[in-house]
């Protein structure tokens, strides 16, 4: 009896990581056309940053982000950086790659420390594409990174 129970526990513990791994594998990174990414990134950045009275610089970590996707906002200069190559940590905004899961795209964004060590938190945005237009909304999920 004890051997059967122990065998069941071992089998279940071996099965659990496979289930978690399969759930993660369902979302995959995707590359979308520039016209779509301009709509997504511009709208998210505009939501988070409003015009300022005095000039400000915002560092954005997003190796997959192109400068032309960013909006023009009065008195804000956006600087794209690769956080892995920063000589010292900087405060900034992070944009993760777009993923696709169940016909719905998502992108995680947040504020924090870029560089090493890096940490921060933010939220997840979801979107669908219909007739070349983007329907975008905050997914309500919290997101964070750290090392």
C-alpha cells in the first residue's frame, strides 16, 4: 500500500512540470507588421506618458521596438536602450516582445530599473487585429521582472 502511494506521488510530481511547461509553450513570440506595431506601441506609450512642462528623457528597454513606433509627445525624448549593455542602471520603461495565445496578442510593459540589476513592474495589454485595425485594452494582469 505504501509503495502504491509513493509511486502515485512520484508520478504526479513528474507530471506537474510538464503541465506547467505546456501552458507556457502555448504563447509564442510573434513579429507583426510595422503599421500594427506603430498602433500598439504608440497607444500604450501615449497612455503612460503625457506632455510635460519641462523637457524629460525616458529610457525604453525594448530590443524589438523601433523608434518610428514611438509617438511624439511634447517635451519628452524617448531613448531606446539595450539594458544588457548599459554601463550603469537607469530608471526607465520596459516593453516585452508581443506574444500570441488563443487568437489574442499581448504585450507586457512596465517601469523599473534597467540594466544590472534590473527589476520593475507593470501591466499587460491585450489586442486583436480586425481589418488592419487594432483593438487594444489593458488585460488587468500585473507583470514584473527582476534578477
